[in-house]
């Protein structure tokens, strides 16, 4: 009842909680958190149910052997327990722009298999749409494609340890516990017959920040022209309009790691097809209550300047 009253009150009255005792507010906060945990748990169960009932046949539904997953250079940094040897990181990392790192990560053959899965999934959702099961074709979200294991693996073995080593100041001790992975495709303005393949939706992507704290971007197919990934300053840093560097993967399997607040864009693809796997990661449990509700990413320090998502950003 307390939660119900408070939810109503917060919706209807300004400064609603100012009439409350601090201890009651704290109790409310705890109860809301417990409720939120329940929502997260039930949502996860539902998601699993949807997945298991889906009839999509994924040819990559389980993880292959490590040597068929990781690029040799990356594999050398993984110890017997699957942990990344952080001391040897500088052997493979290059800094493409201030705070933007690239490195060889996945086997090109695995990348090719992931693209094949995206093609299969595109054909599958197109069929479902034809049969009237869904209103629209569904996006190539890894969880829906039964490739959630790739999200989990990349979060646990790549993004979490690297973020702790490279973006310690950003994370402030929080754990990245949420991930969302999807496939993006680009082709020139007139890509010709799309057939049953995964359809590239665009030829470029305007400058933006991600709904993520740390983003991993893996090239899946590199024989395209144009399509450089350009990095600008971080939102809120005063360097937003500065171009800091750009990156083009030398081969499939190369990855870039950057903070979600780093403004980035993809220049127009003028030939070939450009496919990538994007993994957004966040800390959902710990810090969210302390961040700006409009962008989730800024104003972590209560003493810092005004929210960058003010009028100048919206
Ligand atoms: O395609 C890329 O390299 C970047 C994609 C991206 O920035 C995004 O999906 O948020
Ligand atoms: Fe992005």
C-alpha cells in the first residue's frame, strides 16, 4: 500500500516526498527497489519463454570451441580459467582516439556465421510477418536470434574486464550487469536486390551517443568502401564538436571499445556491405538512481554542473 500511495502521489503532486520523514522515504526506496528486482526477474523469465517457444532455428545456438571464437592474438591473453590477462593488454590495444580502443577480437569465420544467422533470422521474421504473426519484421537482436550467449560471453570476458582496466573513472566501482546486442547493416543508397538477406537499413549513421555506458563494436564484414567510424568528444565534455579520430577495421573480427557518451558517427558506405555487432552495456542495479533520468549517463557526481541533457541537448 505504501508503494501504491507513493507512486500515485509522485505522479500527482509536486515535491510530494518533502512532506515525508527521511526514514519513510528510505523505506519506500527499498520497497521500490525490491519491486524493481521482481520486474527484472519476471521480465527475464518471460523473455526466456518467448525465446524457447520461438521456432527460429539458429545454426549457431551454442558456443563453439575457444579457438573458433577468439582471434589468436586475443586468445593468447586469455588464461586457463577464461580470464583476461590485463597485464598484457598493451600487446593488442591501439588507441584510435582519446579513450577509444581497438583490438582484434573474434575469428573472421565466426563473424561470417553471425552474418549468416542474421540472414536466416531476416528470412524467418519476414515469413512470420507474411503469416500475420507480427506487424513488422523484427530487428536483428541477438537475444531473439538465440545468440544471447554471445552477449553474455562478450560482457563477461571482454567488456567487463576491459572496462575495469580502461574506464575505471567512468564506472566508479559499479558492475556492468546489463547488455543488449544487435546487428547493424549498411549499404550504399541503392544496394540493388536485397533478396532474403538481412537488409541493411541505412548507408550512414549521424553523430550520436549510445544508450549504454560502455559500447563494444565488432566488425563482421570489412569489404566495403567508405563507412568509417568517426569519433568526436564525449557529451558534456565541451569537446562534442571536435573530431578526435576515426576507425576502419582492417579485417572482420576487429573491435572498438568506447564509452556510450562518446559521440560517434558512421560516414556513408559507398560500396559493398558493412555489418557490425554492437553490444551496449550498462550498470542497471547500482547507480541508476544516482544518474540523470533523461540520459542515464551523466551527472554521476552530485556536485557537478547542470545536466547536459538540458535544453541545449534536447
Ligand atoms: O555501425 C557502427 O559502427 C556504429 C553503430 C552505432 O553506433 C550504434 O548502433 O549505436
Ligand atoms: Fe552508437
